[in-house]
C-alpha cells in the first residue's frame, strides 16, 4: 500500500477508536501516564501492521493491539517498579454515594487483569462476546465464564467495602 | 423454562447474546420466578453502577494530536527509510561500477605497463653491453645457469635448425621482478624472449616504435617475445616455441 493512502485510511478507520483504546489501557494500567504511553505505542504498532488488517471491526483489532502492547509492557515493567495507582482513586470515602463510587472503582481495579479487561470491554465498551473473544484471543466460552466470575467477584468486593464503610 | 435451565442464561440474556427465541423463554421465566428475577436485577444494578461510577476514561484532549503527530513521523520515517535504502543502493551500484571500471582500467593499464616494460628491457639489452649473462648456444648450458638465480626454471629451447638460433640468456627485470630473458638471433636481429611464472593479461601482439611484441601464456608461465623483426617472423618464432 502506498504510504499517504495508508496513513489516510488508517486515520479514517483506526484513529476514531482512540477513546476506546485509551479507556482499556487506562483500566489495564490503572495509571494515566502509562495508558498514554501504551496507547501511543499501540497506535504505532497498529500502523506498522495495518497492511495485515483485513478490514471489518477496527475497534476490536485496535484493542487487541492495545492489549498485546500492554502485556509486553507489563512483562518489561514487572520487575522494575510497582506502578502506583493514581491517587484520585484512593480518596477517603464517607458518604455512601461516594463510598459506592470509590468502592466500585477500587474493586474493579483490584480485580485480576483477566477479569478486569472483560468487564471493561463488556460494560464500558459494550462489546459483544464475539468481539471480546477476538481481542483476547480466547474462545467465547472462556469469555463467558470469565465475565461471570468477574461479576461475582466485583459484587463480593463492593459489598464488603460498603459494609466496612458504613460501620 | 425452569430455574435450572434459566440460571446459566441470565447473564447472556443480560448481555443480549441470546437469540430471540431463547431470550423470550428467559424473559417469561424471569416474570414467573422471583429468585431468578432477583439475580437478574442484581446484575442489572451492577451494570448501572459500573456505568455510573467506574469512569469511562476518555483520551485527554491533546492526545489525538499527539498520536497523529507520531503516526506522521512514523510514516515519514518509513518513507525516509526507503529513500535512504534507495540512495544507499544507488551509491553501492555507482561504487561497484566505478570499482569494476577502475579494475578493468588498472588491469588494462598494468598489462600495458608490462608490455612497455618488456619493450624497454629489450631496447636496453641492445644499446648496452648487457645482452647476455650466459652466452651459449647450448640450451643445456643456458637452462642450468638460471638455477639458483631465479625462483623458477625457464623452458629453454633452441631453434637453430629453423633459423632462430639460441645465443644465450640473462636475468632481466620486468614489473620489478627478476625474469628470465632468453636471447635468440634471426639474421642480424635479436629476439628477447622474456618469461616468468604468471598468467599475465594483455594483448597478444603489440607494435611500437618499429618493434613488435608477441605475448602468450602457457602452463602457468607468461611469455613476451620482442624484436625488431617483422611481425610475421616473430609470430613464426612464437609458434615454434609454443610447439
């Protein structure tokens, strides 16, 4: 593919999913700066591999690249330093409303990554099982069972938090 | 539909992943079964909570431009890379052309220099007193004489019966190396046959300033026969030697 045409097509089909890419990266890294780094790297990667993109679901394709970029990044970072959560996430909780908000966010962030990502894709990105399966390279059955476990664990976590806050 | 079969489908129903018929069955069951309806309600509430309280992190305002810039740079980089590869390739091509031309030229010129050197040696041998180191018409005298003086042993032949008598030999210098010069006579003309171990490139014949040179390679040796003889007679000598 000729370069200018490639760039134009890429900007047209893949760039519009920037928010989805950032949202997933932000939930995966739990950190704004890392999310930006990963999304930028993911976009460059996606551009490099764009010739291999068969058309179709640009969002799922991009999110798969974001996720893979994250996994690579995490392997690289794992032993270097523990990345701190953004501080806003851990404000004090007093009101039930605030407790609910904080708890939900905290609990979602505390979920193991396998559960966190499917919940984010399903509930925030409103993606289908099929799309999530494509992004995670897992069978639909695995997506369903992960999603189900994720929901239960999130529920347990939130319930416990609220109980604690209202004591 | 009973609870047993409905329960595993509640989440798929929630996620709108059931076909219309299955979805209809689950919906009917939820209307009849308070337990399943509660489970469904809890999931629904969780969804509402997630969407209400778990932020959808939108990309920062400037970020789209950052990505765009990075992409353009990468795109330029790719183009640039290809351009550099193209430039490098053409440079390589030009260099290899120049190299080959230079090589041919230097081969040519070195061959020409050798021929020139041979001719100079021939002329020097005639105007000085140094035509013969070993004056002898006997090849069994001439050939051993070279032993220990050269790192090779020239093939000495006599063609007295064909009118090209051997009159001796000497050591000469061509291209900065010691070579054997066998000297033959044809009437009043002298023939210098220079030989040394090499397959030297160069023209088979050369005419310059009234002198002729016949050049050939044979069995790892190179030969230059030089004389003021006509080219026909020099060729005759050469072919005698080659036999």
